[in-house]
C-alpha cells in the first residue's frame, strides 16, 4: 500500500534537466519518508551546485525558442497538463498523501486546485497585451511591449507539494519563461511526477527543470548569483524568504515572495453561527492546519463566545486522526517530529500561562508524526502561539468586546497574509476589509484560495501575487517604445 513505485518509476526519481532524467553529478541520493509511518518510501537524486547550474544551462538554452512559441501553442500545452493531472488525479493524490501526510480527500482537493492553475493560465497565455496610445503632449506615440522576464528559479515548500509549484510554473510558461523548480526536500516526488506529466504532454525539454536536493542553501544561492537567472519566486517561511531576498538583491532579480502568515479569524456577535463554525473549521483544519492561511488566532465577540466555542470544540473533538490513506480519517500526519514537538511546546507554553484545554492537547504515543485537533480558551496575550505560526491542528480562542480592540490585536503582527471575518452587517464587514492589514480576506468564508483570484500577502507575508491576471504579470517585463509621429 505504501509503495509509491507504481506511480513514479525509479527512472523519474532523478533530476529533470533539459531532455534527461539523470542522477546527481556526485551520485548522491536522499530518502523521502512517509510522515505517517516514518518509513522511507523512495530515494531521490541529491543535486549539488553543478547540477543546479546544468539546469540553468538547460533553461537558458530553451528560453528563446519557448518565448517565440506561439501563445496558442503554449496555451494548448498548459491545457494538456491540466487534463493529464485531472485524469491522473488519484495517482497524484496518493503520492501527495504518501510523502506529505495529508488525507487522500485533502490531497484530491490539492490536485484539483493545482490543476486549475494550468487551466487558468492556459486561458491567460493568449491574452497578454501591450498598448498603443498618443503621448498626452502629442508628437509621438507610446507603445508598450510585454516580454517574458527570462529563466525563473522556483523554491517551494512541503505543505502543498503540487499546488505551490503549479501556481508558479503555469503562469511562467504562459508568459514564455523557462523554469527550474527546487521542491522541498521532504516532498520532492510530486514535483517530479508533474515534470514527467509535462514531458509526456509535449512541453519541450529545458522549459520545466526540477532539481531535488538536500543542499538548498548552496544550490539556490548559486542559481540566484548567476546572471542568466532573471526571476525568483519563493514560497516558504519569512525567515528563509529574507535570506533569499538578500541574495536576489545582488543580481537585482524580479521576486515574488509568498511567506508566512498569522491569520486572525473574527466572529462577530451578529454572525450566522452555523456559517461561522463551518468557516472556522475550514480555515483552521484545511491541510490539517499546515497552511500559511490557516486561522492562527480565533477572536469571538463576547455575547457569542461561549456558544461558538462549545460548537467549534465539539466539531474539533469529533475528528479522527490516522494514516491519510485509510478510510474515515479526517486528520493525517504532520510533516515531521520537529513540527509535532514545536506544536506541543506552544500548547504547553499557553497552558503554563493560564490557557485551558477544551479538546486534545496531548501528543499520542507510537510511530508517525501525529497531533490531535486541539482547542484552547482563555489564552493570554503573551502566549507564544499568538505570535508564531502554529502550523498544525491547534486553535486558540479569545473573546473581544469592540471592533477597534480586535482590529488592533489582529494587526499586531509582522505578518499580513489573510484575515477572516464573520458578520451579517455589511458596514462592519467593509470596515474590517479596510482596516485589516492583510493581502486577503475571507468574509463569511473559510476558504479563499482560488486560481482566478490574486493570492498574496502584505507586510512580512510577502511581495507579489499568484493566480488571477496579476499572476502572469509577475513573469512579464514591459518595454516601452517612443515612436516619433508629429
Ligand atoms: P521553509 O523552511 O522556508 O522552506 C521552503 C523552501 O525553501 C524549501 O524548499 C526549503 O528547502 C527551501 N530552503 C530552506 N532554506 C533555504 C536556503 N537557505 N536557501 C534556499 N532555499 C532554502 O518553509 P517550509 O517549512 O517548507 O514551509 C512552511 C512555510 O511556508 C510556512 O512559513 C508557511 O506559512 C509558508 N507558506 C507560505 C505560503 C504563501 O503562499 N504565502 C504558502 C505555503 C506555505 P528544504 O526543504 O531542503 O529545507
């Protein structure tokens, strides 16, 4: 059951560089584990700097021809990728569950979401436009010509092994850029599978390169220092994002940075509580809480605090935990032991400072990296979990009495990715929309991710947008020509 072999044959557990699937130059490999059992499920090539630069050679060589490929042709290849991913959804979902730990239902959702970026950007590829207009003072014309930025380097996290790469590769290819993706070392298999699918549908060699490595620092910094690289898109922690921004500065690279979050979810007394509880469950528990847009802090207005908390805690307590491939499991395994330990420490810290555990709160014994759905109340403001990204199935609930008070608390963080507000009062919703310092907002909804909407944060949650029309602009430069015409 836990053998991914039939999904991704050994010859594709290697580096995808140009037209080849090949071993790392030094012959090294590293192990990929199933987080639910701790067992090795595959060995993949462990690239070093030489391999990284070989991928950049391939991406640079392919660049001119890919940029000159008719947009309709590029669009058709993206559509073919969308179709292949959709047809092979079960295989991809299985691979995601095996290497990342989420349930099969969650993994199927990720495949649908990830595939949709290819469909969306297939449609965008043929709508890249410049403009032509008369200069306001007359005498000449202004022509703008969009052009692909050039070879792109992508660094992606483990929490959505397909979707975080898909939302970079799809717009880049639509714009005419070539790519090198370095997936997270814990979840490289899904990205290799995507590269295999893209090879099968006919994406030309060198356009999609994938370099798996345990030496992210060395390999990525060599790529960012090379003048042929023209763009970095990174999804991951703010901490690593800062390091990569510094490196990108030396080469003055275009950057898109999708970083960490600390979302506040606000339930007003006038909210429809059925909607609020459903929304909070999605915002907290999608991807078992291992999501940058997970609700990290739940604030409930005093008059409904007790009722909301009781209903939410009941729902959290009813979830079953287990191997993501097993039937009837709601919550799979966390990515690794360090993650379980971090979450356990955050809960212990909150309890030491006076928080009460309503549900969960104790890590189970036995193999695999599990933590139960947990609800805490009376969480004091100095608890570390209100500042840190919990990145797991733990929900601290606090009460509030005024909108100004909760807005100030929600904004009191270096992050600014997303917020959630539940209210039936339109003016209140609009005041939160204007006042919350976030790039995104869910209003009476816990699910906001959509390939046709601009995803991205403000403050230290990042720079730039993924998805939507804005998503393709991240991969286009604009040349302006002044044309004399008296
Ligand atoms: P991470 O530790 O920052 O790692 C992300 C990627 O960066 C991995 O591929 C990692 O490689 C690589 N990396 C680590 N150190 C590096 C270095 N010095 N130079 C170059 N690359 C380096 O983040 P994570 O733990 O995988 O993912 C969780 C984080 O991602 C959370 O903070 C979450 O909020 C954020 N996230 C943000 C979004 C968004 O859209 N805003 C979406 C999803 C996740 P290795 O795997 O080899 O370490």
